[in-house]
C-alpha cells in the first residue's frame, strides 16, 4: 500500500514529533513500503526491511547523505557528513583514517574523564534541585557533558563550548512550516565549518595532543586526510556525537520515570543501568530515521522503487516491530537481552555507528552515578520541551525532581 499525501506520515509535522509511534505502527501494518508524493520519498518501517537496507549500501547508497532535507540531499553531502555520506572503498578509507580515536581501548581510557564530568555536573544539578525543588536535566547535565567529552577529544576550547553547542542545536532544529533546513540552521552550519577550518589550520601549525591534531597527522600507507575531510568529520562529531547522547540521557529519564516500579528496581543498585540504557535505545532511540539513495530499481512489498529515489529507513519504527520484540510499546528494563541485541539504534554493517561505545560509556557512567547519589526521581513531563527535528528525538528542557540518598 502507498499513499500520495502526507496524511499518514509527515516527518516535519510537530504533532508527529510529539509521538511518532502510532504513525509507525500504522505504517508497519498498512504501508510497510510507503510513498509520500508531496516530498517525493519512500519509507520502510518493518525491522526486517530496515535491517536489510542498512546492511546493503550498494542498492541503498549513502552517496547523497542521510538527511531528508532537500538542501542537504547532494552528491557533496560528504563535505558535511563525512563518511556517513560515502560508500564502498571511499567510506572504508575515511573511516579507517579517523577510527583511531574510537578504538575500544581509547574509549575505555576516557572513562576517568567522563566520571569527573559526571561528578561535576551532578554536584551542580543536585545543588539546583536542593534550592529550587527541581532541576532541568538537559540544561544542567545532559546537554553539557556529551559536548564537553567531544570538545575535549577534538580540542575545542572550554570558552567556546557553549557557543558550539548552541550552533549544533540549531543545525538539527526544524521550524514549523519549513520543509527543509531553516536559514538559522544553515547559518549555524557555516559558522561551525569556519570554526573548525580555523582549528585545523592552527593544528597544522602547532599540533597538540587532541584528536584534531591526530587527524592532521594520520597516515596509512602514505594516504593522509585533506582539510575538508577533517572538517567534515569534526562536524559529524559535534552533531552526531553530542546531540544523540544528550537525547539518549533525556529519554532515559523520561521513560524510566513513567514506570515507578522500574525506578525502584533500578535504584536498588546499579546492575540494571546497562539494560536501562539499552531499553531506552530500543524504545525511543535518539536517531529516528536515515535517508538512503536507491541506486538501482528494487522491488519491495510487490512494488518497484525506481533508481534515483530517496528512501527513509525508519529506525524508530523498526525498534518497536511486534514481529521482533515482545510487547514492543512497553518500556521494560527486564527485557530479554537477546531482544535488546536486535535493536537497530546504532545501525548495522559497515555503517555501524563509530561512536556507539562512547555513547554507551557516557550514558552508563552518568546514570550509575545518579543511582549512587539519589534514591529516585520524578519527571515533570507536562512541562518538558521537545526538540523538533526530522531525525533526532529528545528534549530541549526536562524538569526533574531528585531525591538525594540518605547517607
């Protein structure tokens, strides 16, 4: 079944952003291959289809980028999205050159620094909670710690981090009635490119011990990164590495907080924090959808998607597919680990998220420390402010009241 209007699925609609899951359920049941004529894209929503498309970057190519937005859909998308917008040998080459900063060992070595940041921001958060009876989880911690981790890795000065975060937020925000990147988002992207360009130039003159310096000096069999490749990777880091972890931390509190008995289970000890993180990733993933360029005619669900089409793989829909997950609409920190292992939140295959280990490390350390310091929390969901984006799902503001543990 297809649709020639936006009444079933409009990724730009603010009401859809508030709760996309009823729409996803309808797509899986009624239109597993969906066509939106107004914006000229196709969409896949079932787990099996999304998994297969994510693995096959020959037919479902990344060459035009991963964004639905018309202005970002371009053969030059790799200049902003780095290897996310490349396939085959080009993707392998670039990913290999930048991956040294994300080896399991390198990520583990970041743990003490992440712990120090978690301690610092939780001190501030709980002090604000003591004074006001609540604190904004995003403003006080979730929106700050991931940016500090990424900025520390790549060498952004502390004095610049709030501004870099503000610009990164603007690049993913979508304005009501604007079916593309708004002017403010485009201007923010250009500012970030200029900032990173100056940083790369400086590191070529005076290398330091940060990841940008390592990228400037990276070499494999005589192959080195060009400036525009480094800048694109830094852009990817600040948006993908920062935004998605911020949203993951917010979504984790929202969904656990809506289940008081599970709050009690988690706060009896930190051993359930890992499954808390993984169930959040499955239940309400930060990255809801990615675009693909259909390189060849492909038949799906009895219809042909023509070569040259834009196709969305709906990760958020796939992670709640009842064909794969038991009671998928239920948030359950006791979910079978085998089911959690089928989550597609970090992708599959050659495009599996390079920063997955870092995102998990940051989130686990923060939530384990929260469990150690508090005995529970209450999310004031009625006053939460949601981010409006076609791809990223989470909060700009999330007021929460925390109960300190009695020592």
